[in-house]
C-alpha cells in the first residue's frame, strides 16, 4: 500500500497542562475508495466502537486536490 499523504496538521489543548497533536492523512485503498486517517497524540485513552474525523475547510480542499492530482479522480467537483 502507498504512504499516506498529509492534508492537515494542528495542535489543540485538551487539559490544563496537556496539548494534543492531530494529523489528518489520506490514502488510496483502491481505484474507487480513499481512506481518511486521523491520528491524535496526547490523549491518554480513547474508548468506543465508532470513530469520526473532524475535517476543516482547508483540509477538504486539500483532500479534493489530492484525490484529483494523486489518485486521478478527475470527475469530482471543488
């Protein structure tokens, strides 16, 4: 599988003395499927069976750009 492409990075405060790092990446799974990966460091534990990705406007623009330029998805709009 290919290396993920980073489309967003940031830091945010999660406690009085703790800051988390977040990185949003995208990877092509096959010709019709891409996967968003959100990696968060600094949180002690995450519990649950579902997950979600918070996507910023600029990250969505980057995602569309990567899908078009890197993955050849020329039929999606901006």
